[in-house]
C-alpha cells in the first residue's frame, strides 16, 4: 500500500486574507484542501516566514514576515497543524524543496501538493522535486489537484492564464494533474 504525504504550500493569511500579496480568490481552494487533509493523515504545512532582509523581498512586496499574522496558516486548516508545530516547515524562498529534509522524500511513496501559488511556489517545488527524483532514479508519484491550487490575479498577472500554464508545465514534466472529487 502506498504511503502518501500532503504538502500544503503557503495557505497562509498573508496570501488569502490580508497583506501585500493577499488575493481572496485563493480562498476557494480551502474547503477542497480541508477535504483532502481529512483523507490523508500525513501532512506538512510549508509556510513563508520571511525577514525584511530576505533577497526575495527585492522581487516581491514585503509579505508573510516571520511571527506575524500573515505567516500563519488560515484558521480553517489550523486543526491539521500539530500542537507542537512538528508538521510545519518554514521557508524564506519560493521553492519549498530546499527547506524540506530529504529524509521526508524517502519516507513516502506519493506526494500530494496543494496550496498557492500555482505558477510560483507550487510549480517550483513540483518541478524541482520531480527533477530530484529523476536524478536519484526514484519512481514516485507527484500529484497536484487542479482545484486545490490557485494563484493571484492583478493587472500584471492574469491568474487564470498563469494557473492553466503552470498546470500544463507540470503535466508535461510527468506530474499527475487531477481534480479532487
């Protein structure tokens, strides 16, 4: 039997509720993520926790500073965060891969990725994980549920188009794209 793990990427108040990079349209994925988590006991939350000195702050507006409201998991998913925070991984870059202990990749047979943003943090993590698995000659599934990932929309960033393109890039790289039903 396959042992799956769910990585919940950046489902934080700073991306869904308030802050320089918040977009309420991303909130629509929360009920679906909650359902996915109800079916999977192995869960890690990977969360932005920046300092103002992080190089990423030169590319994006200040967001999700460590120990602020913005860097907290949204309330509706908080029930899945362990009391000791042992299933929370903090990151200061857009690519979660480099912040996750490699032993976690060995422990599971299947990786389910949900969260935001489809075309930034989700895309970078999935592609890097896939390339690493290929490099190590490890045949494991990476699954992204298209209705459990989302990205922001503004005048310079067409959210629907970027979401679609990111999913297509991942699919072309051998990542399974499914719809949670």
